C-alpha cells in the first residue's frame, strides 16, 4: 500500500481534446464533453463555435483521437516498466479524469502484455472510510480530489506552526530545529536591524597634534520570547510570541571649534582699572574660524590667544598716534604682544610720566629676536619665548580675507601657528589656490 516509485509522462488527455477542437470547431469545454461521451453514446450532439448544433458519430470521434491516443499508452507503459525494474506489474489501476479516455485501458493492457481485466478503472467506491455524496464527482476523476484532501487532513497541525513577531502572526514550516534566527529569516525580518553601527570617529589635528573624538557606541538589539530575554539561538515552538527591539546606531562624533577652547581660556589684562578678557583666535585649515564652526575629519585646527597692543586699542577705538603705551609701567611699541595679567596704560607723548622713564628700562623692553619674514627683517620684542603666530602682528597679511589655503614655512620646512621661533629664523607665509 505504499508508494515505491513515481513517474510522469510528457503527454496527457489534453492532446486528445485538442484533436476534437480542430475537427469539430468547438471550444475546450465542448471538446471535453465529446471526449467523455465517446464510450457511452453512439451519437454525440454538440454546438460549434458558430453557434450551430451538430452531431458526430462516436466511431468518427474515436477515429479523430486515435492518433494521439496511440502515443499515450506507449508512454505510460514504458514509464511503468522502467520504474518496475523493466517488468510489467501484475495489475494496473487507472484513476483520475484521464482514466476515462476511450480505449485507454485496453491499449495499455496490450502494451504491458496483460489481460484486459488486469487494467481497471477505479472510482471512489474503492476508498475505505469515505463518506461522500455519490452524486458529485463519483467517477475515477474523484479519486484524485479525495487523495489530496486525505493527505492534507493527515498532516494537518503537524507541518506548520503559528508564531507572532512583533504582534504580527505568521505560519512557519515545522522543522525539527527551529530557532529565533530561522523564524526571523522566514518571515522576512530585516537582519540589518539586529546589528547596530558604532558612530564614526572624528579625527583631526589640534595645533599639530592628532585628536580623536570617538563616535557613540551602538545599542544592540534585544530579543524576547514570550516576554523572556532570548537570543537568535533560542528554540521556538507553536504559539510562541517573539518580540524584537531593533538595534540603535551610535551617533557620529560631532564637534565645533568652541568644544576645544577649554585649554585656551584667553588672557586677561587690566586697562583703566578694568579687567578685559582677550578671547583666543581660531583657524580651521588655515582660514579664520568662528567658535561655532563645525570640525570635519581631516581638518587642521589652530588656536592661540595672544594679541598685539595695537589690535587691542583698535578694538577700544583709540588712535595711538599721540599716545605712548605703558605695560606694567614700561613703555612698549605698538607691536608688543600682550600677556595674561598685563596692566595697560596710555599717556600723552612728552608727558611728565614719559620723561621719568629710564633709558635702561627702555633697553630692557627692546630685548627680543630678529627674524626674516618673506625676506623682510622684523623684530619680536620681549625676553620670552616667541611663537610663529606672533609674526602676523608685524606684517601686512590679512587673515580675515583668505585667498586660498595658507602656507607656513619655517627654515624651509612646513610649520604650524604654535612653532617656537628663534633669533635668525627664516619664515615664509603665502596663500595657495584652492583646488
């Protein structure tokens, strides 16, 4: 009673039907009726495609389908013998609508070398434990329908399980090892939502030093089965409820110029008994930047917080032509660079205060270094360490109107704003065209 072999033939009853369509000029439905009536009626009445009623003798109809009918039993017999080890079986049962093809059992018996009574057409009456209305599909064509229904009933509730994923119900094929990962793949869940991405790092240079701001760490996905923590490997069963909270990507690192000013607080000076704070100046890729400018990976950020005395008084709106500047009671020229805590005063030239200054103190102020900037000699005053950015207070080079990328060289090598200068150094400063 079990199936030990299975085969198919490349032709079927439709070829017989098509022969009748061509001969009788009828549609497919009428040709099927004619074919099924050959064995039971001597004369068959039908309506052709022109709407005319005609009659065909069953013998003539049989002659129409005979050429195609000869091929069908040949193919069936050959396939049966191949599947049965090259031998004919003891008997053959024909079921399905094609079993009623006129002359098929007789011709098949002849091809297999069996007595005609050994090739039989079976209907639903041979099926045990079947209760059905005999008036509907009671011939061999009904066996196929019952077979399909019987297999479905036997497997009902075994081949599929029902689960829910984030509130949506799904039916899945019930394999032996079904886990959360299998289930999510079968229901089409986007696997990218399970694996988050860390935010991108921000890498740049701050005053020549490499700086890295790390992106935010991603938040991994969370999986629950029946409200209990689970993983992709957790087994699932019929009726399970799977809840997936998608992973959250980390935010990319972001920064502005002002985020890096905590180490550059600026300087405070006293002027007219009032404390004035001079904020740091910032350059992004050699171009003056505001505190709110955003930094991108690969940028060069330079920050310094010094200022010429001349620039200080320009902000105050004071022309120094008729005045002498005193810093900590010592005369200085307009190029003097202010330092944190300096006390700044201005007095009219040739005043009593001016005349009492000693020559030795003036010499003390003039102590400094000489350097060449673009082949011009300049003097940086003060007995202290000088850095590259001070040069801009002594030359005509407008940083507020950039004309490309700024090039800085110190003694023939690339330089930065914070490089230390020494007596006799050669400095080159220029703009290069933007690419």
